[in-house]
């Protein structure tokens, strides 16, 4: 890959996230991407205070196991002349709204699938979130060194479950013990799989022409015939890769490999260099134009995640801001769209190389802004304070709990505590119109645990969070008379969120579908932009 890039700094940025169902291999792939790019070097370390840190990211797991240092939220590396910001999307037990919101800060994603399992439930949810902004998705089918589903079945699974056109860029030869490598369809070559020695650094795999005799050294006649048949099928029947359709989020190029055996990772890195988009203009209001242009002069960005210092004695927080335009410099004064001003004197920069803090950042980069609770998820920071970035949503909770106070006299305190945690983005808060009970919502169980502990530790309140009779929630909009009629029929299931927006609390996904069919004039939203 060429390492010369001429053009503005921002245009070198490629900011992306890896999405997957737990155990598909995201952590292993992340590690191998960083190793293959020769990039395991440290970005900033954020609030990672050993045992005190409650939510451990998957990357912390790499750090512990391998003794390498990676940042908690973003890892920067250079490859092929470009600068990549790989955003961490917490998975497993620390799956939360942060996972979803991180995707609002990414310009593209890699979707990792387990070759034996195909599309799994959480993959589906994450792709739905990518869809909100139609961000391009590149697919890596992992674990080919184990028995896999048929290749055509895997492609159909993507097509059927995710409604994405799956364009195979490669075709695997066997799987499990019989895995021999992949045919590179564009280059008409065979990429040979060799199991790496333990502890070896990832290397580029050997390639031989798909058509010549040399390939017979690697595959027996039956395997070769099967591979050629597969490759022909792919060319004749499967969609051909169309970069435009990928960029519009309708098509995904599909690669195969084994993260654990370090096979296919270089191809993936090269593919990112070739096709992944850089920062695009970001829709925004309040400024002199309708978008924030990555090449624009004014520094502006939005907060997509706030990480509280887990030490209850310190109320400081780190807000993660994705830059959308301008050239940020350390010490800059920025204003939020609600008029709060702050001097960003000690930003945590992930543009760092070899542990040195960089002094500037560009569109596509993420900086950590330490503050004392001033910044919230969804805030826009800019020099003028006029801009407001659109599209940092709240997501329909998948877990709802009713808050019950031990001491009913402390209802006011409870309201304040839950509101403040909701503003910080820890959990969402809904208040039932009938009875006034508070219901908190989250997309991951850990969010509820963290909130319960913080309500106790920081506000000294004894609260139990008991199961609510609802399973999910949808924001509802529509003409006044239709909404009134709907509320009238569902009095006990109507709540307001923290901004006063109307929410329908549903007993099941089935009830949501049923209501959608019965009330066609009402829109049921799975996501709501903050303070829209
Ligand atoms: P996640 O972050 O998506 O949850 O997945 P992670 O990388 O932690 O991988 C989950 C398990 O799958 C791990 O095994 C990992 O070693 C294994 N794995 C990942 N990629 C591959 C692959 O290409 N081939 C094979 N055969 N296995 C793979 P584990 O036993 O749960 O953990 P560990 O003890 O290996 O760390």
C-alpha cells in the first residue's frame, strides 16, 4: 500500500467501529488489526483505574491478557497512508446505549460474523442502528478454521436477515480442518491458509494464480473443482461489488478468514483503505449552512459518550467528542449549543503516536474532554456555540424497571437523581402519566446495575428496581386527535420521557406490531433524537 497521501489532514481520517454478536471474534479481530497494522501503540488512557473501573471494555481484556496498552474508547493507527480511528463498541455485559451511540460517531463499520452461526440477534440490532445513518458496512466472516455454514447460506443469511446485498469478494476453500484458503475473486488469485506458529506476528499470506497449475500444490482435485465451482457461482449469481451502493449502506462486501489464526486480516485492512469513507458533511442546524463540513474553518463536534469517573469522590467526567469540522488545537475555547463555555485545556487526544499527546485534531478524530458534569451526550461544541448537530438519538430501551423508594418521603430526591443520570446518558427515564411512577430504561443490564449503584453511592437513596410490566417502549407522534384517541385507549401505558415526549410502554414486541397495524396514523419510533 502506498503511504503517500496528499490532501488535507481530515481527508486521511477513517473512523470506524467493529460490530458483532458476543463471541463472534470482535476482540480477537481488533487485536489482530492493531498487530497487522503494526500499530499497537498507545492512545490516551481514559478513566481506566484498575479495579475501580466497573465497566471493562473488551479492549481492556486485550490489555490484561496480552500486556499491551490500548485506550478504553478509541484506538488510532496508520495504515496505507491513512489514519484510522477504531472506536470501541462495548459488547458482552457492558453492552449499553453507548454501544449504539458510538455508531453515530463512526463513518463506517466492520461486521464480524461467526461462520458457524451467521447473523445473530445482536448483529441484527447493531445493523439496525447503522441503518439510521446508512453507514457503510464491510463484512468479515470469521472462524473459517472451524466447521462453517455453506458459503451461499451465509450470504443468503446476510441478504435475508439484514436486507443488505452481500457481494462476496472472496470464496473460501473448505472450512475447519479442511480450510485451505480463499479465492480472491477480483484478482483471480488463491490466498493460501497456513496455520501460524503460536505467538507469531500476522504476516501477508502467499498468493498463487487461481487458474494455473501452481494451485494444485495446495488443493487436491476435488477441493480445486469445488472452489472453482464456488467462484463461478459467486461471479454469476451473487451481486457484484458496487462502491456506491456500499457507501449508501445498501451493499456489503464480504471477506472470509480467521482472526485467531491471523488469516484474512491484511485483506480487510487493505479493503478499508480502498473503500471505507472518510468524514462526510454532518447535518446540523443553527450555523450559516445546513451541514458541518469536514474541511470547514470553525471547530465543531458532538458528544457521543460520557464516561463518569468511577471513583465516587470525584465528580469529573470525560466527554468523548467526535470532531465534525475545523482544526482543533489544545487550549481552545468552545461553547455548547446551550451556551455553556469551556476551555479545553487538557483534552485527551487519541491522535497520539507513541504515547505523545498531539496538540491538534481534525474532523473524524475523537477527543476526550474532561469536565465536571457540564457536558452531556448529544451536546454540540463549537467555537460560536451556534451549531447543533442532528441525529444523536436515544434508543428504545430493551429493559424497563420500575423504581421503588424505600422511604417515600424522598420522592423529590429520587426524581433529581434519576433525572441527572438520564441526562448523563446512563439510563433513560420515563414517568407514567397515570400514577406518576418512574420507570428507567436501558438497552443493557449493566446500565441498570451502574445506575442502581450510583443512586445509592452518590445520592444515598435506597431504591429497588423491580421488573415493570412492560417489555419495550416506542416514542409516538401523529396528529393531535389521533394521539389523543390512542392515549385514551392506552391510559396506563403512556409515559413521558425526560424531555416531555410521549412514549408508549408496550408489553411485548408483538404488542408494538399489533398497535402499529391498528393505528396506522400514529408513528412508533425506535429512536428519538435528543431534545429534537
Ligand atoms: P468477542 O469479542 O466478539 O466476544 O469475541 P472474542 O474475540 O473474545 O472471541 C470469542 C472466542 O472465539 C474466543 O475463544 C476466541 O479465541 C475465539 N475466536 C475468535 N476468532 C476465532 C477464529 O478465527 N477461530 C477460532 N477457532 N476461534 C476464534 P474463547 O475460548 O472464548 O476465549 P480465549 O480463551 O480463546 O480467549
